[in-house]
C-alpha cells in the first residue's frame, strides 16, 4: 500500500476540510497529515476573521473541531512557514505540501487620500476586534462620524461592530481590550457606501437583517436610491436572496428614525472619489452619484457630493500574501494553479506543491466553495503519486525534533484544548462562553501548560 505523508500549511477551514476529505477519499493509500499554523490556535478566519457576534460560526467551529479531535491529523501551531520551517524542510520529510493560507490583507483602493491618518483597512480592524495576537492591542476609535466603503459582508461586519453598543457584545467572546475600546468610542453615525444599487449588493440576507436588530441604532436608507431600473426589478423578482433583502430594505424605508443615539446609513449608487484631508487626517469623503449603464455596470452622473467624516474603513476585499519559495501571482493575489496543482512561471506543474481555498481561487465564496475546492485539489494529490517528492526522512518523529532543535515553541492539539479550556474558564465568572486570550506569548504559555489553564 502506498504511503502519503502530506504537510498542510494553514489550519483554517480550507486546510482542515482538505485533510478530512483526503482521509476519507484516499482509498488504498496510507495517509499521514501534519497541519502547520503560524498562530498558536487553529481555525484561521473562523476565529480571526468573522465578527464575534455571529453565533452561526459556532457550527463551523464544531465541524472543524470534530476533524481535529479524531486524533488522526497532527497540529503544529505557532510555526511560521519560511522562518521556523521551509519548503526545503518539507521536501525532506513529506511527499507533498498543500498550501491553504487564505487571504488576510486588504485589497487596495486607488483613490486620493487613502494614505491619510484615519483611513483604515477593514482587514486590520477585523483582526483587532477578533483579538488577533499580531496586531496592536489598541485601535484609534475617536471618530463620531465614520464611512465604510464596500457592499459585502465584511463591510456589514465592520459597520455593525462600529455602530453596536459595546455592552451588547459582552455575551460574545470579545476580548477585554476590544470591549474597553468600543465602550469609549464616541461614534454616532456610520455611513456605508456602495457603487451599485440595493439590488446588486453582495450582502447575505442574514447579515443585512442583523443590522436592523441593533439596539438603539436607527437604520437610515434614502428614497433616491430605490428608483429601480429594469435589471434591478428583474433581479428582485427572480433571485430569492435579492427579493428577501429588498423586502428588508423596503421595511426600513417606512421605519421612524430619530430616537436612537446612533445611526447606520446605507448609501447606494455612490462611488468614492477622494478621502479629503485636513492637517493630514481624514475630514470628509467625496463621492460621485452613479447610475446603471444598461450593461450590468454603473457609470458616473457627474454629481459630486461630500460628507464630513473623521475616519474611513476600506472593505473592498481581501488579498493573498506570497510565501517564500512558492510561485505567486502579485496581480491576483493567489498561487498560480490548475485545479489546485501549483504552476511555475512557464505554466508547468510544480511537483509536490498544491493549493486550496482563498490562496487558490481568491477571496470569494463561502464554506461550500471551500469544500469543493478541497475535493478538487485532493483528487489531484492522490492521482499525482508519480510526481510526489521522495523524502529523505519521512518518519513522524523527524519534524517535532527539527522544530525543537530550532527552539520553536510549537503548540499541538492538546495545547489547543488547554487554551480552549482556559478561555472558557476566563469567561465563566462573567457568564460568558469564553474570553479570548490575545497576546501570543500568553497563548503559547497556556498551550504548553506553563500556566494553569483554569487561571488568568
């Protein structure tokens, strides 16, 4: 029976789903999988890229936990690819490597003033409020009026967290430093801008409905944005999701506003032109009204408006990051590949190297896409046996020994369980499910049982 020792770099949903599929589908092959994760804890963007007030994410976490807790896949956390372990190292100990590193940087928005103080990438803000260990512990929440650029779910997450009262986040796993920061925020108005109309948004109905449920926050929409063209009317009539969202928006148009202490405004048909600055800091956003161009896009109307704001959050998408020694397309932010088989500059397949998830296809799609991605890539891995690497030492003991020799404080599955229990213990006295530990060194200390998992 052939043996496949596979390294997976990235322990988010893409990597864990790929491991699960490979273990179930590789009939006739003895499979051994090691997951490498640069953070001390697994789950990637499910833990560090989704707003903490999304209870539906718990179901995803439970599914990922079930895969890891079978004890078949080994986890090496707090291991940085390219620093603690390299591609050459993996070739010495595995038959192939699968990269599932996702996309965590903000895509660029090319408008004047984007460099001003008070102009922020949504990905950085999400990392902060999710307690990512590698971002600063504080965030400059000093603006009373804020603009958010984008019409996708990340824009709604950012807008909701900015507008929501901090006390209403206490039932979640929000870290203590994030709660204190949001509690002190002077925000009164959050303005969300999208280039297209309400029938073309990239939200999901659930995300949109959640906005209307915020306590003491008025939802403000503008009648001028609802003069639907023929294409919009067709979308509303034929697409169930668009139909539901249109119904929600129409309900908001009839709501009484003016009594809440905070307001969340949705501006459609609005293209950002410039972030206006004063003394090096954002003071306003200048935008142009748009309209349908009759071909599925938009065109400018020439009508330019300006709105005073003190901060702008750019939620226009994520972008992948290059990995040392691995081909990378700097234009699209992905690893070049054919169905998950990584390709070199000349278009030839790189033996033994594969990709899945957002680093394979770009930051689009939901969990269902991630699973189909993984299935496609796994099939190639299994079928490419002739081009697998020939490792000099494929023994399971070789990699932990290598990491120890290099002084790497790597965490494992038992360590994640210890950290998980520790966070739950921190939350218990306050009636919360958990309080997330933020500092990396504290996460590692708890995971390595250097401190009691039941005490702070």
